[in-house]
C-alpha cells in the first residue's frame, strides 16, 4: 500500500507527467535520458547565469517563473527558452541545448524525489523505478551529491529571484 501511495505521489509531483498521458514521447524520452556530471554542471551554470540576468530584470524573472509553471511538452519548453535571447546566450555559453537543459531539470527533480522516498526507507522495486525514470538517474542523484547540490543551489537562486519579481508584480 505504501509503495502505491509513494508512486502515486511521484506521478502527481512529476512535472512531465502532470496533465499528460503516461506513455507520451516526452515520458519515454525522459526514461532514456541520462544525467551526467557534464550535463548537470552545464545546467547549473546556465541556471546561475539566468538568475544573474533575472536579478537585473524583473520582467525576465517573471518570464522564467511562468515558463516553469506551464505544462508544455519538452519540445515546446525548449523552443520557448530558445526564443529568448538571454536564455539562448546562456545555453550557448555553456554548450548545452535547450531540450537537454529542460531534461536535466526534470530528471533531477524526478531523481531527487525518488531518492528522498528511498532515504525514508521505502523499498522501491526495480520495475517501479524503471516505470518512473531512468534508474541510472536515481543512482546518479544518490552518488553525485556535489553536482546535485550545485544544481540545487542555482535552482534555488533563480527561484528566489523569480518569486521576488512575481511578488513585485502583485
């Protein structure tokens, strides 16, 4: 019963699965996607660059905050990010594509969530993990704390700036 509740929570919280059928091309792409030290570090660096730009421009911060809230496909998210010159510049500067950047963000959330569940002592069967994400990503999250902490710090930095800009908007 606890296993079912845990997986239900995962399905609700997962940004890609929210509002989409379970076996979409996006879900399959995320199951195949693999976090690496390289792509996580690049994504963290892009997010840090975006936080710096967002701190200078509240309108840009609001744009980024609203992009995170939308339940678009991976392709739509990537294209929307690429349309903004500042985002495109940050992506180019770190040599990471918009789609890969989006996938790192989502795979990290998924991996962190399942790692937290596992840390609470919930036994996850291999098939449960494979149904939710690439099992290598869960292993990566659990064994590469330095990279994951760096990504988390940059995400928190951007979120803080974005929330402040949204608060000013009201």
